[in-house]
């Protein structure tokens, strides 16, 4: 397993290089100059700015940017917000988005696994049908619709704060809005795999030996049924990070989402690249952790075996 | 899958009894309640949107999408005239008309994007599954890498990069906007289809009957068109039906963020964004938000429902995540 982890980590630079090149090409092909957005600037001022950002030509930027990152850990200054460096911007807003994402995925997992298990255990019952309907609605409801409805609800009833960031309670509604889609998938996954596991021989043996239903389901079956959910957590994290843009916009949360979109609209190339690279590193690390956890949870899985 | 399952029992000479009905795909699909209901609702909404195009795009019609009227700003829905059914927005435009045109645009962009991603995914999946070897590894590895990219960002970048060149090419800003939008969405959505097609091609290729064809001397092209392709149509149809709602969802996300359809052209996502934008604790113009959201949800729900029904018919033993 250590070998697999090291092999995957060794692939990071290659994947990041591909991502960097792709984003760089798109960002530089996009017409528009970040320095010429405001009023007519003196050509010498523009030349100085370009010199500072190593942006005299695309080639120069292509080389200097990763060199800066690898040698100094510096993502460069932001082209749009001139007094701020990209490091400052990202590290100020990243924890917010990450916290929101983790909260949302946690809600989705706990509630989803619970509902899915109950639906599988009481199969064909009312709960089963409700859970499938919820799952279908969760996939079809865009997160901004849910977020807007929750915002209305919060504004009318004033139970929880409707926006902003600062306390735990202000994270509840956005996390719920963000968690509905992963929750829908997790409910379906858990239900199907739980149904598979409940038909196994060892369950029959355990019940025959006298173990109570609750212990059999929650202690023994759940561990086996959880595996597909675990491998879904990778894409779920990806969704939580991208889906947070909309939720952050609706609830006015100072996360990374606003910078994602605004940087592209402002042609702020350093910020675009910084955000994309940070995001990709996060995603790759999370996928790797999920794969490691997957191999660790189920000792029968042999990750060193080559897939077909 | 497309072979007729007609069972004929000859009771007496010359008398043939049909025991089992002919099972062709369409009749099987029509028997599934999910397909009928889901497809029916979609058909109603799509027909309503497309058939009223004559009115919504016609500047002299009452249902013109951009008919601004300051006196009618933010007026609540009324039972008559028809353009007041959904109320009016900030500029006095009929939300009903805008929802109809928005429906055409959202569903049109979603379908076009899904078509691009289906074509791309099928081609890549076929090549990877059929050729195998290093081509397969390279293609699948790139699919894995692309899965990890933030697609929204790529869509936005792509749109910004190519919108102006396309504008100069077409001469029409709105057409350029639509084309670049569905191309961008299509280009990032083909990954799942590629994986599904590749898996299906691999499993078909290992079937005994393909080996029998080869040993009989059937040329590769013939094997492909007569045996492999008909068996691919089922899964492709299913995943194409499931790609359309995800494409519509992505378009609505982008329009909500302001980087999708350019105003004044409406789309359900941008209408929802306008509705959210005027939320305030003082006065809530619910019709500006509820109607576009409701239409969006009903459409997506029906499409997903129909896709689920089709998937149960064509691929009941699927191993690819039973989502």
C-alpha cells in the first residue's frame, strides 16, 4: 500500500503540469489584458507592470510562474488586486470553502448512510419510497434553488443566520444546501449495497446465533456496505468544492468561489492559475486519501494488482 | 437485445401460435411507467416552449420576451391575460414569456451540449475499447486526469477565450454566445460516456459470438456494424438521456453565476439568478424566483426519471455504480 501511495504521489507533478499547461493556454488565449481594464494607462506604466509580473510575453510567464512557486512558494501578486498577493487571497478564503465543503460532505454522509440503511432494512416500506424520492429530487434540484429557498426560510423565521460567516450556526444552511446532491447519491448507493449485504450468509448466521437486529445491521453490515460510499467520497469532495461557488454567492460567504469566477472575468491570470492549482492539489490529495482508506478498510482488496 | 423473442409453437401443421409478444425496444420502453410519465412531461414542456417561439421572438406580440413596460414592473401574477400568468419582473417583462423562451434556450443548449459530449464520448470509448493496448491506457489515463479538473473553471475560460473569435466568425453575438456555451459544456461532459462505451465494447468483444464471427471470416467492419454497434445503442441512449439534465444543470449554474447566456436572452438559470437577486426581508416578489425554479426542477426531475426508467430496461445488471 505504501508503494501505491508513493507511486500516486510521484504522479502529482505530472498531472499538475498538464493542468497548468491547459489552464495557462486557455487563460492566455482569452482576449483582454488585465492591465488595460481601467482608463487609458501610460505605456510606461503598463510596461512596468508587465515587467513586475513577468508578463511581457506568454513564454516568459510560462517559465517564471512555476519557478516562483517551486523555489519560493510564492504564487505571485494578483493582477487585479494589486496590493494583494495571490497567496494572501487564497489562504484567506480557502479555509472557509474547505470548512463549508467538509461540513456539507459530513452531513451528506451521515444522513445519507442513515436514511439509506433504514430504507434497505425496511424494504418496500414507506421509508424506502420516501428515500428514493428524496434521492431523485436531490439530483434534480440545482443547489442555487435549494440555497435560495433555504435563504427565504431563514429570512422569514430567523432561526439561523441567513448569510455571512463567523459562527458555526451561519454554516448550517449553506452546508445543507450544498449537501443535498451528494446525499442523494449516497442514499442510493447505501441502499443498494446494504441490500446486497443483507442477503449474505454471515448475516443469517449472526441472527441465528442470537445477535439483535440492530447490532447486526449497524455494526456488521454497515462496514461492508460502506465501501461504495467511501469511493464516492472523492467525486463528492470535487462537487462540494465547485458547487460551493453558487452557495457562497447566495449566502454571501467569503470563500474561494467568488475568486474563481471573478478572476476569470477580470483576466487575472496569476489568480486563475493559483486557484486552479490549489484546487487540483486538494482534489488529487483527497482522491489519494480515499483510495488509501479504501484499501485499508477492506483487507481483501489488493491495490497492487493491475486493473484490466 | 434487438432479436425478436417470438416463440412459436406449432399446435398443428399449418397453425402457428404466437406465445410471447414481439419484444422490441420501443414497446418495452412504452410499458415502463417512468419513461411514459417522464417523457410525457418533457414533451409537454418542450412543445410549449418551441411552439410559442413564434410569439416569444416576435417583437409585436404580447408575449415578446423583451417587452419592457415600466408600469407593469413587479406586478403579481393574474389569471388573465396569459402573459401575466407568472407575473412581471423588474423591467415589466412578462415572466411567462421569458420562461418559455428560457425553456427553449436552456433545453436547447443542454441537448446540444449533451449531443457533443455523446459523440465525443462514444468516439473515444470506441477507439479505446476496440484498439486496446497503449491507446486504451493513454485515453483512459487522460480521462482520469480530466476527471480531476475543475470543470466550471474550464468552461468559463473556454467561453471567454473563444467567444470573441466566434463572434467575428458568425457576426451575430447571440449565436456566438450560444455556440460557445454548449461547446464548452459538451467538451467537459464526455468523460462518463467514454467510460461506459469502453466498458460495453470490451464486454461485447469478449463474447463468444464475436469470436465465432471472426472465425467465420466476417470482415472487421461488418462485425462492427452488425454486431457491436446494435448492442451499444442501448447504453448510449440511456446515458445520453442522463447527460441532458446534467448539461441543463451546468448551463443554469453558469447563467446563475453570470457567465452563461448573455442578457437580454433569458435562460432558466439567469431568471432564477434575478429572482434570488431581489430577495430582501422587506418585500419578497416570490413569482420572480418560484416559477423559473419550478420549471427547472420539473424538467430535470422528468429527464432523470425517464433516464432511470430507460436504464432499468436496457441495463438492469449494470455494475457501473448503481446510481
